[in-house]
């Protein structure tokens, strides 16, 4: 049976089946959230589990929710269910003030691991797009309630992820934020709702409430995102020297095979090859490996020659190091994220020259940040 279809049993008809949800899909998180308290100033209702229940009850009461297509209902319902799981890790008591800084980002990483490893939502396009839509909603669930200096740019930036997964929509994000704002006992409803309304005003104004904003080309898109003086509807002259391909994916995904099949004539800088060449184990300090790779990259960059950077590159912090280097030499970047199902991942890993310990792969999975559409000029997700 399709793994997504199996999840529809948790969607309520008239009433949410909390016992079913807590005993099955939410069992890894329910007790932890019940023991995670919140600041009474913002959450007079008490612990995170109580808040989660209130958010879901509020969500299904909205007319906007009732009018959604079946799949959209499931996506936003799951996002609402998991939206605060990061608080179990991020909540701190700082001198009597309870905070949960960055819980959306942390929660999305936790959720990705759970959906990927425990529920098997990986390895094909349908599962990938569904999974990432839910994770993106969790990651950014607080964004619409805040006021930004450049709200238009924030709206356009987030909408770009709809080009990677059509299951992600700003209209769903705003609806989730509304349920989150009202599913609590607090005193800032009006301000939050006004900010959400303004968020959606710009999303509709720029025609990106249910799809990605349409730039003239990828070069203009990236320049708009990183500069303050570029209009979204501009078409800039592309003065780059070409495109560097940045591969990312878990060990054993099949990155080397993908290169052979799709870019057989393109130069490759492989961190695995450098480790083998210099007899450096993956468990050892990797600074020498990176420095060698960077110096080899600079030779290509100085000669205005395109190449492939082949490494796991599983977090945006790691990818940004390479992006800054490549952009500094006036090259565009195409990030290609590769994934396969976990069983195939382990089988392919066993066939590698240098086998990576299974537990190391699982640890990598627990920290993975899939590249988002605004990270580079082009971003592509591929299932092998």
C-alpha cells in the first residue's frame, strides 16, 4: 500500500482520534511534549502537547481547511501535529523565562528523520515531495506571524520552494500560522493575525500564494535574493562564467554513478577520492581534505572552467562554504540533491570501496538539511 495513503486514517471526519494518534504516529513525541512547558505569557494553556491539541482542533474548525483538497488537508494536519516537536529539544528556562529559540528549524530536521527512517517516506518523488512539504511547513510555521523589514522578499523567497515540491504552498503556511496563533491562551492574537493577513496579501499580490514566484531566469532570481537593489521583475544580464554543480546526498546514494551517467566529461572534485589518495579516514580530522579540495577548485575557477564538487554536503552551513567560494569567482551554482530509499542506501554503501558505517549514515540522516530553492541559482531534488 502507498505509504501516504496509510496516513489518511489519522485525518478526522468530525472528531480527532487522539488515542489513535498518540499511540501510533505521534508516540515518539507525545510524552516528551507533555513534559515540555511553555512561557505562560504566550501559552497560558500549559505544556506543548496541550497546545498541539488546541492547534489541531482550531485548524479543523476553519472553513479554509474544510475547503482544501484531501491531500492538502493531510499535509497541513500533519504539519500542525508536528509543528512544535522541536520544543522538546530547544526549550530552555532562562531565569524564569521559558524560551524555545529555533524550534521550527530543529523540529523540521527531527521530523525529516522520522518520516524518512521510521515511516519510509523516501526514495521516490511522491514521498519526497510530500515529506518535504510537511517539513517546510514545520520549519517556517512561525514566519507569517512576524513582521519583517522586507516582507515581500521573504514571501517570494519562501514561495520558491514550491518549485521543488508543489505540495508546499504559502496559503497552507499561512493557515498553519493562523491555527498556531489561535490555538493557545495568549494576548497577541490581533497582532499575529494582522501579520498573517499582510503575509498573504503580498503572496497573492505577487501570484505566489499557491506556486513559486516566476523570475525571468535563475541568475536574476539569485541576484534579487542577495542584493537590495534588484527588482523582482528585472531580467539582469548574466555575466557569470558558467555553472558549478554541487552534489549532495547520503553516502551510498549513488552520486558517483549519477555523475558517470549524466556528466561523464565534466571534471570532478571528490572528497572521497582525496581521502583515499592521502589515506585519511572519514573518522579523522577532515580539514586537510577540504583544503586540498578547495585549492583544486580554485585552479578550475581561475581558469573559468566548470566542474562538479562531489561530497555529502548535507547541511546549509557546509554548502554555504562552497557557495561563497564559487560565487566569489563569479560562477553560478546548481545544487543537486540525490536520495534513495534507506534499504537501497545501505546496499549501495556496502558495494563502495570505502564502506561508511551504517550508524554514521543514520547519524548523518538525523542532521540533514535538504537544500532549499533559494540557496543557489538552481536547485534540483532527484530520487535514484
